[in-house]
C-alpha cells in the first residue's frame, strides 16, 4: 500500500523486447487500513492509463489483465491518482506467451485489456489456470454468480462434457480442460448478457467451439451469432463439425477488431437445417487500449536513472518521468508535449562524470547537480537553449569552462565554485551580467588580466 500523496508508485518488470506477455494485477482490499472509504485509484502501464481500480466489496478480488507487446527492456506498472483511500496492490504477475498468441496488427500502438474470459459448462465455480493452461490464463467458470454477469440465459441451456482428448494446438490454444466442457441450447438458442469492463470501445473477441457431444446417428449443428443493434457482426453460419473439421477439435471464429457496447447481449441461434442446438465452450473479449507515447525524454531519463539505481528509491521510481505525475526530482512541461525542464539531483552522492544523457534533454531549463562527487569535464549542453539555471558547484569537475555557456540566450545563474576547473573564463560570460560564481577553482583565471614575471 502506498501514500495518497499525488505521486505515482511503479514496479519495473524486466522483459524481452518485442516479446508478448500476459500481465495481471490483483487487488484484495479486506479493510487493511481500517478506513471507512473503499479505495479508488488508477492503474497505469507506462504512461498509458490501463484501468481504474474501484473497490466496491472489500472481500472481493479485483483483477486487471492485459496482453502486451514489450516495446523496451522493461514494462512499468504504476498506481496513481487516488481519489479515495490509499493505492494498493496484492499481486503482480508477468507470463511469457507463445509467439503466435494474440498477435494483432495494432499491437505496436495498442495493448489488449481483458474484459471477459469464460469457461462454459464448467463443473464447479473454480477457475481453470496453470497447469491446465500452460500460459496461466484464468478461465472463469460460468457458475460464478454476480450482478450483470452471464444473466438472461435461455431456457433449455444445459451443460455437456467429455473426458476424451480435444485437439487445441491451434490459434489461441485454449486449454483442453476448458474445451472438454460446454453449454448447449437444447431449445435452439443460447443467450447471455454481461457487462464488459472498459467498454464501450473497439475490441478483440473470439469464441471457442468443439463438438464434444456423442451421437448415434449423423446429426448437424449449425448456428449464427446475433447481437442486438450490431447486424454487421453476424458472420457466416457456424458448422462446428465442418469448420473444425471433425469432432473433438477446436474451431475459433471471431473478430480482430469489433466495436462492442458496455452491456453486451448476444445469442447463438440454430439454423433451420440444423438438427442440434448451438454449442459454446468458451470465449474471450479484450478491449484495445491505445498506448500513450508519454514524454519523448523517457528513454534518456530511464538511462540516466539506471546509472544510480543503487543510490536510493529516487532512482527507481519507474514509469514515465512526466506522466501521470513527474518523478520526485524532475519537473516537466505539459504543452505542447511532456518534456523534462528541470532536474534536481543535489547532494545525491553521484560519482563519475556528469551524466551524458543531459545532452539529449533539449528542453532543460534548470540543472542542479551540486554537492556531489562528479568528475570530468562539463558536457556540451548547447542544444538546451532554454537553460537558465545551472548548478555544478561543490564537485570535482575538471577541464575548462566551455565557451558555449556564454551563448545560452536565457542563462541567468551559473554556479561552478569549488571544483577543479582550469584555464580562462570566457570573456563573454563576465559581460553577460548573470549571477556567476566560480570561486574555489585554483587554476581558473579571468582573461584580460596582465601579469608580469620576474626572471
């Protein structure tokens, strides 16, 4: 649990770039803080708002799950923006997925947030997961009862099951245990209604079918999907035995991109030439969540922070340096883009050279690296034309005072005292009328002072 302080609190998970992962966070409140108000806060994936987390029942587990294509070597999960209570998290899981699972054309610009993954015809309320599912997806039982979840089931809906092997090694590879159960509409129809978390919006939706019922004489099972108000999603007739093909084999029709409402009502209805009612083993629905790019300075800032991870929590805050809230030692602008404008690392016990990442932060207006143990020369920050305040004092910097400092148009304060700088101070710096302190550099001289030497 974290303070309700307006800051974000992040976990950085190591991943392989361009690999696909299942990411799951769970939240079980159980009144841990004794507060009368249930917590409400936001869950972020990097700079992207993944989902709100709202606790209505302290004894009920809240789960958020996503399929993510890793864009870099880490994935950051952050809690922020608490409106009531304190942000908290119970578990955080990262599972590698088979390379072909959940591949979409949009995965570089949007990730998939789970809305529903249901095992129909389940024999108990227990979910199916690892080891039955090698990817540890949690297939929720259709026996679970809660408000607005799988209601309005059609009369004549019955459970069927088999203990025979079902071939599932194709498409999204649902576990065999899930495909060995199903519901059948014995009166010609299967209907359900449920709320989809995160919708309305564009989503990824697929059904999983397998013919698992035995028959003495040849029979047919043909049906169509109907969603009120969405006539365009009715696809060709599903003939499980023909499409699979054969019995005890997976058939997975669906939509890679379909617009769905928050309250989803749907029906599978048998066709006139079908001798059996529709069957449904499982389905999954995800919402596309557009990835927010965050600050263009994020990569440079992550590299800078990684140099000092052993020095304290400040270097391990994770997430985007600017959004939804900036790191504790950073200030950012918001217009027209999120850019780092101020870095304050005074007295942080920094060693080595001045971090080279500063050169890439072209919108910097203020740098405070004083009271550390930095060595080496002052880097070329000429590209940061907004620099107005520079604090490099009380370090062990060497070399000369760079001439470009005198051409920074907005520079008003320059503190270089108590280092080991040498050479001459550029004349233009002395004529700028800025606050300039360079005392304590024994080998640093002002230009223009004539000296005589007696031999």
